[in-house]
């Protein structure tokens, strides 16, 4: 059954959805060439390709637009889409900065839950959706629809939050609470939630006489897909809707739909996303 996407502004005002695009807009202020280069390296590594020349690339949930930019710089013909209007604007801004007037990079507003819309896009050599589908409110339907545009022999690259059982339910409640809060209280709430975790990490590094290890966890965070640790923390605290899955559930789901696992990188049962690259065989 096709789940019709809700009105984005209504969801935000009702506290049912995090303003991802607003967070990505702030991230663009710290985006630089080093972060972009790292995003390119990570994309090539997971896909097992030296470049994307001659490839078509669909970015479902483009967010800041960084992954779309990386794919375009690697030579792919890119279609970026997002449900959040501000995320669409961020992606358009990166296209303007780096590929102004480019006809090989298209930016669209739309939802992965709109099956008819997704089907209308055609097929792609690479379908990419990193840390997005678990924020739709209908993750399994989103996973289903994300596989539709992958061509036979093409790749599907998804990253989905790991199921930690009771801990994941606890995080769901915290995220829901963040989005229900008045705006001025959201930053103090995020600091209160993450402060103890950060203090624990700092004290652990200090006890091992390696305080710079903690400092580097911030200064070198861009090595993780070119991202920013602070903006990722806000994305994590606020990221709602929020769903999770075990690695074997994702594997079995796509195997039943004609996909073969090519590469997987897990978070070792902890907090974060498990990454999967599938190849469509039928």
C-alpha cells in the first residue's frame, strides 16, 4: 500500500518531524574542499569504484547535498531529491556553487514514500540513500520504494540505524521529546542529553593519558564522510521519526527482492548506522 507523504510544514509545527534541512543549512557554512574530498573517497570506497564516469546516480534524501556533489564531481549524472524544502534548497545551493547551469545535475522535491513519483524517475546505475529511510515514519515501505529505481546490475547503497533493542526505544523517546519542545529549549536539551556521553569520552581519554584523542574526535570528524560532528549531534538528537533494523533484517529484505549484498560495514552492534551496498540481480 502506498503511504501518501504528509505536509512537511505541518509535521514540523506539530513536533512530528525534525527540521533536517535547517540543520543542513547551517552545515553548509563549514563545508570546505577537504570535507568534499573525504565524501568522494568514502563514496568510491563503499561502491568499489575509482570514479562514477558514465554512471547515473539517484540521491534519495539529499540533505545538505554533499553526497550528490561528491557523485557529480566523480563524473556521475545526478538526480537529487528530498522531502524537506530546506534540504532541497541546500542541494540547489551546492549545485549553484560548484556546477552552476549544469544540465547533468537535477534537484527535485519529493518523497520516497510516493511510489508513483519514484517510479517516474526511471532507473539508475546507483541509488543512494544514507541515513534517510529510517526517518520517513514508514521505513520498510521506504526501503521497498528505494529499490525500485535500481537497474539490473546496478547498485543500491543504503545506511540504516542499528537496532539496539531497549536502547533504541529510549532514543526514540528522547528524540520525540526534542521535537515537542519550544525552540529556545532545544539546544539546552541537546547539550543535556549528549553532555554526559561527551564527558565520559573525555574522561576515558584523560584516564589513558590521551586527552588529544578526544580533541581529535572533534577536529578530525570530517573524515567520516566529510561531515561535521556538531551538526551530526543535532541531527542525531532531533532525528525523528526514528526507526531501526538489525543487519540481517535488511539483508533478508533485499535478498527477497532480487538484490545481492556486495559490501557491508556495520557499527559493531552499537550506536549508529549499518551500511549496505547491494547489486540488483533480477
